[in-house]
C-alpha cells in the first residue's frame, strides 16, 4: 500500500478529521473512503483493524483511531 487510507462515515467528527488529515498529509497521499457510501469497503476496513471511524490506516499497516464517530458495527446495520 503506497497511500494511507482514511475511513469515515460522513459525520461532523469524520469530516473535520478528513480535512485536517488532507491538510497535514496531502490529498495525493490519502485515499478517502466514506463507508456510508461505500459499504462494500467495510470488510476491507475490518481486515485492516478498523474498529470505529474516523480511522487512518498507514502504508505500513498501522491503524490509527483518530476520534470516535461511529462503530463499524453501527455502519453494518
């Protein structure tokens, strides 16, 4: 993986974190995945260790939970 992946659900906490990360890291280095719109990617997020969103998965596989917006279980419903 060459880019970080930022998973979120579109809530205000997630959108704010997305904007901050893009500003800090750069849009070209972050793939943004809105799990509310791309529910097919929830399984990928789980495999990467994401338990809640917003979360950032780094290129070397570290999963960073930034703040609590929503549990992945809540997004499956």
